């Protein structure tokens, strides 16, 4: 892989040297996830599932992705901040870093400059792109170029710089209330499952699945990734209509995040919701 820059965009890592800090952290989390399996209880599982929903469902799917990156809908500022805090609980960096990276992905999807395209290898798309070069999670000034709307908000700047704080606070609470077992389940196992689920959107949904729309990239709709990520697996739909708050465009495309957004709309909380206009006969055509 080569270093390329176009129109000021950071398209590839600064270099191909291994980032040992990132590798060490991810290794420790995976070891902790394995250790958690020796501390199973139904209570710990239930708490972990709830935290997974908060982190990946509210934080990544409804927050970082559909709200902060694409501005597919609007909610009160305090709820927007809460979604961002939930997003930091995934170990995927702060809101400015995440949003900037995803916007670059859309601009250069499966082309030169895409941070995580399977055209550079399935492993690269899944996790390899994070393991080389300088980590940019805390380089708020650099990533703000691609998320200037968030960079204008002092809270998002602070959260991007200190994105690890909510995870530490949560870990302390879990350890104090549930001991080592709950700590391992609620932090390490949950984070590892959430990371791989989110990474599958970068890798699997650009390799396996059906293509409803002839987009310029390799995006595909993948039902099992959608189940793991609260609807993010309907990726071809998303790339065809990136600002749509609804990703599952047919009745059989289960999109939990869209259901939750409609509930917020019914409660008068979510407004200015953008939805892709889809032919009413779409489901019939797909089933044929």
C-alpha cells in the first residue's frame, strides 16, 4: 500500500509500521473477553446485552453514524451528547475521529483513499487498517478538517480528546457493583463483540450479500450483519441513500435503529427525519 493524499484528505496511514499501542490494547481486550467466559452468569449476560445496545445501538448506529455523520435526523442537544458518550463505550474513538473516518470512507468508498476497503484485503478492511501507522484517535485538530460541524462544539472536542474517560468510569462502576466477573463481561467481552460487529460492516458488507442499487462501490446488503449491528448491515441501501435515517428499505429488512427513531418521532423527540423514497413495489420485486 502506498501513501496518498488528494485534496488534503488523509487516505492511507502515514506509514506501514505496526502500531504497537493499538495492537497491545486490542490483544488485552481479546484476552479479557476469553477470560470472561469463565465467569458466566445470566445476570452478567443480561447487563452486557443492555450495555451492548447502549454502545453499539445508540452510540454507533443511531449516534455516530446516522446522527453525527449523516445528520439523518435531529434530537435535542443533550440527547445528541448522550448518544456520543455511548459511542465512546465501544473503544472506537471519539465522535470527531469516527465521523471524519466515515465521511472519508463515503467519499472514497472502495477507491484509492478508502481507509478500509476489502479491495486491499479482507483482513485490512476488518481490522488491519487500525494496526499500522500513527493512531489518529486523539489528533482532534487533524480530524476536525473532515468533521468541522462537530469541531465547532466544545463538548465534542473535549469528548474526542478524552474519549476513554466514559469507558474507565463505566469499568469502575461495574467492578465496584459486580466484581471481576461483571467487569470482564461488561467491558472486555462486550467491547470485543461490538468491535467485530462494527468491523464487519467495513469488511463483510463490501464482500458478501445482495446489491439492490448499482452504487460505484462494492457495498452489499447483509442480513446477519444487520442483526448484529441494529440495522447497519443494509449497507448497499445506505451507500445508495447515505442521508436516509432508514437503512432497511423493505419490510423484511429488519432495522432496529429505524424502529427506535420512529419511536422517538412518535414521542416528539426526533425531528427533521430524512428517509429515502422507495418504490412501493420494491418488496414484491425483491421477492420475485
